[in-house]
C-alpha cells in the first residue's frame, strides 16, 4: 500500500487523503494511518488547508531521485497515468447538472 500511495502522490503532485482513498479503493482511516507513518519517515509532507494536503517532501535528502523512481514505476501502470488526466482541478459551476 505504501508504494501505491507514494506513486499516486508523485503522479498527482498534491492531493488529500479522501482523494487517495478513492483512487486506491481503501478506507480513509487506513490511508491516514499509512500517511502518518510515511510522514514520520520524512517521505511526504502535509499542510493543513481546509483538509490535509499531501505532497512528496521536498526536503527529503533524495527527493528528486524518489520522485523520478516513483514516476518511472507509475509508467508501468496505465491507471496511474489516467489519474492525472481525469482529475478535475477547478470547482464545478454552481447549479450545473451532473
């Protein structure tokens, strides 16, 4: 789960736990626990907005190499590449039908 979580974070660049849980098909609580562990290890950095925003930690000693490795791994899984393409970056217009 840790590797998959890190690959999704690398592909999306910045995300939040509910989005990670949705993409990975896991519960939010298991994603939160895993994020807590890898944040303690220094691999990810979080900041509080309205929700907890998650990115790869730019202060990690091998941050560039880690990002490159994760993106290289993600190339082998087309579903990870489709994540970024299908992600909605701006809010839906008010009263717009789904």
